[in-house]
C-alpha cells in the first residue's frame, strides 16, 4: 500500500548490512529476529540521520544484509526492501552498496575483481532510483574500505599487504 498523508520530506537509505546497522529502526522484533541480539552495538546511521535532520524529514531504511549491486542470488534489487522504496516516495535517496560485491566469494576466487561489472551494476541501481515516480535526488555513498585478511587475498585483490 503506497498511500500516506505524510507531508514531511522523505529520505530513503538504501543498502546492505552497513546501512541496516543494528536494525533499531525495524518495528517489533525486526526482520531477522534470531540475529537481532548480534546486531546490538553496530550503530545505525539512518537513525542518526533522522536525529540530525529533525522533524522536517522522515528517514526510511531500505536495507538488507549480505546484498550486492551486481545481479545474482544476493542482488539488492531482489529484496522486498528494494521494492518498497518506490512506495516510500523519497525526495532523497542515499545509496551505499558494494561491500559484499568486493568479497572474492561474490565474484569468484580465480579472477580479479570485476570493476567494470560492479560500476555498471551500481549505475543501473542509480538509474532505477532516479527514475522513481517521486524523482528523488541521489546521494551515492562510498562503503567503508575492506581490508584483506591474508597475503593470498591481498594478491587477488591487487592491493599491498
């Protein structure tokens, strides 16, 4: 149901588990109740944004842990959260996804990170968000840096160890 009489400006935060944070924005027991205790203390930047923006905005979090920009089984656009963004009718969308795309298990351990494929997938998500009926502005956020865990992974990623 996309009906709402809410007149405040709307800011949608879209992404993976980093955006989802501690899930404190989720009603009741949240979407992943068995894991909610493990999420405590992870922070919640959408909730912090709501506090910073005040009553002039309503901030919605449309994020799902483990999701990628790239198409595939873990694609962000396959989630209910992604499908719900349009009904929220955002004025602004903050998109942060890419941490899971950077994991070698996402793109295969025998190949280099597919930068061009990631960029195209991210642009596709951005275009889709910009074409929502509400015609939101888009803020593309850079995920925090990922650090290699061992020399083999560092060599695969092409970074110093």
